[in-house]
């Protein structure tokens, strides 16, 4: 946690970087795209694990689905928690 005066200095630095490099501002405003791609791939492979893996496939499917949900929750938290300077 930053002190209020340090937060102002940090906000000024970030504002300067965003003004100098507009592509940085766009990249910093969105979460990494691979999170959602990996989550969809994990959810897609989960039924295949169940069909071909038996009870161990069920465990693998549960883990894949849970990690996919974790990635999407993390993506949603990134979007809502991103401070706007």
C-alpha cells in the first residue's frame, strides 16, 4: 500500500507513460488475452477427459474446469480492480 503522496507520484508517472505511449495505455487497460483462451480450451477438453479417462479423467476434468474458472475470475477481477488514473 502506498502513502498518499507516493500514490500521487506514481499516478503522475503512469499518466506520463500513457501520454507518451498510447499503445501501452491500451495494453495496460485490458487483461492478458491468453487467460480467456486457455480457460475455453480447458473447458473444451474437460468432457474429453471424462469420456476417455474414466475416473482419473473425471479428476482431470474437475481440475481443468476449476482452473479455467479461476482464470476467468482473475480476468474479471483485473477489469474491475484496474485503477483509472
